[in-house]
């Protein structure tokens, strides 16, 4: 797979405009995994934003906790690794924020349901 990837990158290399060369050749640019991991992780953010309209009773508290924890942990990690990966940092901040918001919705709903059962 690595050989195929290098072939594709080499073929694309000649089409990259001069003004995008610094990004293209950056140590966390598209030639490395440091670029592609955060790029695909934006799918989690998009899914989280799509869930904002989801009925609150269908939200999973354990899932929201794990996504929030992942976002927080990886946000910190992205700033201590070398090279610092600000795209990884930003995507993980968004994962944490959307998950924390969903968690707050789910916990609020669970508390309301508990109060209703007590009455």
C-alpha cells in the first residue's frame, strides 16, 4: 500500500500550485498520515452535528462520554507531539464539543425522566 500511495503522491506532485507547496510539503501535510487522520475524523464531527436534531431519548450516554473523552485526550496529545498537529487539534476540539453538548442533552433528559417517575 505504501508503494501505491507514494506513486499517487508523486503523480499529484507536479499538479500542486506553487502557492500550495508549503502546505503540500509540510511535515504534517498531505504526504503524511498526520494530515489524513484528522481529515477523515471530520466525519465524526459531521455525524455529531447531524445528531443535534436527533430525539434526545435515542442518545447514548456511554457513547457521548467516550467520544468526548477521545476528543479531549487527543486534543492534548496533538499539541505535545512533534510536529504539532493543529488540524488534529481542531478536529478533536470539535469532536469533544459536539459530544459534550450531546452528553448534556442526554443527562438532562435522564434527570427529567427520573423526576417524572418519582412524581
